[in-house]
C-alpha cells in the first residue's frame, strides 16, 4: 500500500529515502483518534496540496511512495524469513 485517503486527504507512504521531501514542506503525518487521544503514523505523510493540480509532479511523488512501500515489503519478507530460519534452527 503506497497511499491512503482519510477525510478527503491523500497521504503517501514515507520512509527514510523520501521523508526529507515531506519534512521540507512540513507535511504532517496521518493521524487517527483512539480512546486515549490521537496517534500519528509517521510512515504516511500528507500529500502536498499543489500536487492535485500538477500531474507530472504528482507522478514523481507517487513513484517515490510506491518505492517506499516496496522497500517496506522487502524488509517484512526478510524478517519473516529470518524468523522461520531461527525457528527451524532450534
């Protein structure tokens, strides 16, 4: 998953590779309400509003978000493989 929409706002996947672009523009993370308050999800950041009118730049940001999602999936698969190997070793 490289993006999500909440209350009409698009949030794009962020990781250490593309997070600086979000930080430069001071784009806030996705947040949601819980019984104890609000929680922020730093791995999804608000998309810049100007991208709604600039499909070329939107494509650049979307590709970066898709790459971040792919890197996250690779990391999850590697961790799962390590867990399986360590379980077999015991």
